[in-house]
């Protein structure tokens, strides 16, 4: 059964998308690759196709650029389109979906999944902090659910909605659950808070793998390394921060991460990573 990596973007051209795409192609991943492009110029669409990715578009203007207007933020709406893709194009053995602009794959994600998922069906990546200690997330949780739920769940560890993986069926159903849970909320950007609320309960707690940063699955650099926040966050980090060894992002003990997220928050690392994955094959 085939595997899938899928992402979604709007208003990004090849200069923004190429790092994600090139890193996947360099990782050794041999499954299906798809990119949902809501608004994108024709030239970029051609390059994405030429790189071996299935492009999912909606409408074209007279110049054949992809266009799509929606009142739902892309952070939320992506999960509806991911659900539709898995439902219509599956079955898939494993599915990985990540943010696009600030993610690279350093290794083939299937190798990590096969070695670690065991009897679980979903894998989540920790941000190495509790909600109560991370100002943006804490406020986002409060704004989404109000004071009563916030008071109960603010002591939970944060897991990042921008890097998700699991079996095809579980990822299909998780995607539509995230999307539906975000509708009619007091704020528009609530995919992170609704996702964390869901996975703090059964059946997710029994059926999912909750991975620390130090596992080497996915580095969340926005909380663990970002120089603009590091001194503020350091006392509250639940584990050691990632490092960089030449052009490879590693755990504190030197193990190479499979996925690196939010590398653009760390200017020195961003330059190194974009140099590595910006080159055309």
C-alpha cells in the first residue's frame, strides 16, 4: 500500500515552496507527493508538477494561474482538502502532512514511522512547553474555549498541528475532525487549540504516539531555539533544545531529526538550511 506526503499553501511561489519540495525529493521518500495550491502562479504550478508532485487546484484565471477565494483561513481549510484527498485517492498506508513554508525533511519519514509507530495509529510532535508557559498558545486556547476549559487544559503539554503523521485512515479522520472542530469558533485561527484539546482525551491517548523533541522525529524551533524568545522560554522548556551540526539539525545528543519545523525563526539556521535545500537537482 502506498504512502503519502501532502501539504497546502496559498500565495506562495516557487521561491517559498522549493525548500519543502526539494527536501522531500532528497529524503528518499518513494510514496505519493501532493501539494494543494489555493492561489499560485502558472510557472510555479509547472515547477511543482515537474518535481513529481500532484497539484490540487480549484480554479484558473484567464492566464492559467490558480485562484481560490475563501473566508476560512488556510490553516483551517487545509484539513478539509487533506481529508478529501485521502478519502478520494486512498487507501494509503501512512500519511504525513506538514506546514510548507517553514518545514524541511532531513530524512525519509517512513523509516521513523515504521520503526516507532508500533500498534499506534497517529504520531504527534511536542513543542517542549506547557500551554500556561507559552504566551501565544495560552491566549489562543483561552480565546478558543473560554475561561473554564482554559483553566483545566492550560497545564497540558503543547503538540504541534503543523507536523502530523499516522495511518491513512486515522489521518483522514483526524483531518476532518480538526476542520469541523474549528468551525463557528470565536476566533478564526484555532486549528492548534482544537487539535490539542482533542488529543488530550480518549481515544487519542490510547491510540496515539506523543513524541518528545528528543525522539528525533520533529524539531519545533519556534519554542525551542528561536533567539527572539529563547531566554524567555528556556526556564520552561521540558527538554533540551535542538542543535545544528554543520548543515544538519540534531537533538541535544546528536541524533539527526527527520523533520525540521519553523527553521525560519532562527536566522543563522535558516541561511544554512535554505542553502542546502534551495539547490535544484
